C-alpha cells in the first residue's frame, strides 16, 4: 500500500484562538497533525470522521479532497472560523 502522507490539497486557513492565531493547512498530513495536536476539542462526530478520513487519505484509500472536506466540517463543528 502506498503511503504518501503529504497529499496536498487546496489550502484552508483556520482562525485559531489564543496563541495559535492563523493556521494554514494545505495537505492531509497537516490536517491530521492539526486535528491530533492543535484541535481545541477532541470529540464530536465530525472531528472523529475527519481523523479517520485523514488516515485513510494518507494510506491512499481516498483522495486528499475528501480529507479537506472532512477537515472543514470538523472546523465548523468546533466553531473554528475559516478563511478560504
């Protein structure tokens, strides 16, 4: 199985609270890292789905754009503003 963890996609910029400020995400790897290490909440249906979809995209099971869409839905669920 081919694992290309970078898997670029169209950039999404998050407006994070506190010291995080703005965070630009333009790959599956960055989306997964943001979800797992910098996300303000670790629950919610869209959050769990986004983590799973990012892992599937890193494994080459699904396309990077599907991970981007799941990431955006998780941000909306968490109340994180987006600049696109």
